[in-house]
């Protein structure tokens, strides 16, 4: 298969491109800079110049008829204006689905488990997303790809990734929490008597899941990119503090608000997420090291 990958030069996208190529697929990677183009060429992918805000470029990428599917990673990471970022995302997906109308070809979008409600017993692929709060607007992208799957005759699928996708070259949440710890002089966690847990997945295990979904995911299906159901955030902060040589301190919700900025709204989430259905249906078997082991081995060197 020849797969068009948006965000192909990014942290997860590079792993996905490598995974696809290693399993005999060809990759057409969306890029908008010379550096991204060079990265894609080094992976063995074919660069395609464009942008998710340049809708005609997305249409050109798919209009030739030789692309067999799409994996959509690119997202405008502007948390200060999530409605605009999500509107750009939906417009890109609409354009790509229309370009593949009636083909039955897969379009796999990237979402996140933080859209799901917190439940002490955990949630799974069948759990309805939370329709309120800061991230609720992101759920409209999931709704759209499932609608397009039926209306336009494409095989639309959703992959909800854990908030922590870890591995070599990570610049995401773990790195950002470490940077805040360095700034504050200590690593802080919310200490209010409840467990606060996040799921996690290694980037290479996530890449294997995206490959399986584009190969055989069901139309309209939701899959969970979760290898570890829930890492206690206190344990994660202790691992970060130990690796960085910083003290670790428990703080109240009010104190966390002034210390962690954007993260204040999510370190109090108990995002315990199951992925049993995903593993059973697709035969996905995460093999890489867990988050705490990875922090000890590859982070903050």
C-alpha cells in the first residue's frame, strides 16, 4: 500500500513512516520545510510539499488515485485556541475524505484518551467521550471521521493515543514536566489523597498500531493506543525527579495551578484507559519498555 501520512516528520510520524516502510508499504509524507523533507528522505519516504491548512495541497496529494490510504497525525498545536485548531483539523479530514470518496480506502485520524471521562474503574473503546470541558471540541473530529466513513464511502478509523507517548527524541509531556521541574527547582505532583493515573505507550508500539489500523481497521471503529493502562503520576514525577536530581514535592490543587501552568488542568485527571478490544481485534502486542523504565533509561541525559 502507498500511505499518505500527515505529520510524517514529527515524533510519532517518523516512527509510523519507518514502521510502514519496514512492512513493505510506501509512504508519501506531507512536509512544509526543507528540514522535514530531508527527514522523510532519510527514512525512505517520498516528501510531498503542502500543509494541513492548504486544502488544495491535500487534494493534490490524493487526486492521482495511487494513494491507498491516509494516516493523519498533523495538528495545529495551539492550546490557546483549541476551537480554531480543531476546525483546521476537521477541514483537512473533510478534504481528504472527499478526495477518496467512494473508494473504501482507509483514513486513520489521531485523537487522545484525555477526551474520555475519568472513572475509577477505567474506560475502554466503547466509552462515550466527555462532551464538556477544555478538550471537548476535539471530539468533533472523531464525530466527523465516523460520519464521513458512512457518508463518503471511506474506511474512517480513530486511534486515541495515551497522553504520554514516550521514546527516544520525545519532546512532549515528560520533557515538558521535567523542564517545569528545573524551572521550579523541584518536581511537583498533586497530593490530595486520590490516585491520578495516565496511560502510556512507546512511540514504536504506537506506530505498529497505526500500521495495523490502516491495514485492517473497521470503518467507523475506535482503537486505543494504550500499552500501560494507568501510571500513577506520583510515580512518574518521582522517576523524573530521580533522573534529574531534583526533589519531588506533593502540592495542593491551588499550588499546582501556579507551578505547572497548562498541566494544572490535567495532572489531576485519573485517565485509566483499557485497550483490550484493540489488542484482541487487531492482534496488537506492545513490546517496548514501559514509561518508568524508559524515563530512567533515555530521558534527561
